[in-house]
C-alpha cells in the first residue's frame, strides 16, 4: 500500500469522500491480522455495482443512495478492527461510530467507482 495521505481505493475519484485514509488503515489492520475473509468482504464486488445502479434508477438523491449503501455495508465491517483502524488514523470512537465511518467510505467508493465505470452519472448542483 502506498502513502496513506494520497491513497484512494481503485476507481475512486474523491468526489464524495475527501479522504479514504480510514479505509486504508482498516485494510492495513485486516492484512496485518491475517483477516483475509474480512478484507475481501470490505472490497467492492459485482453485486455492489448492481445495487448502486438499482438505487440510482430509483432515486436521484445521492444522499439517499449513500445511506442505503451504508446500511448494506455495515454488516461487512468488523467493529473491532474498525476501532483499531480509526485509532491509527488518530480518531478514538466507539464500535458503532467506527463502523458507520467505514461503511460511509465504502458507500462513497461504490458510487464513485460506478461513475468511473460509466454505470451512473453524478450531476453537479
């Protein structure tokens, strides 16, 4: 993994998330702990892209789409490792808050990546 200050997951644009550093530390934490299954669960897959497109077809509000995705991603994040990752990032939060933050980053990444793949289009206000 590269410099955490500039790091973004594949196909992320930074349009919705200004920093993916907490996700960087989460993945680093999972790798160091040998949690390959959890690491795989916290990356995007085809179903995630389908869900983004489905949600975008039913709502034009990116915030509604983000919230729906965030709820779906919460179950794929380890609360224990999320807290450790955010501590590495310099933030002390409880497990629920740590999961919320990382789920929000996964949701932002899914939308940004879907846009880069041409599956959806984000409009400027």
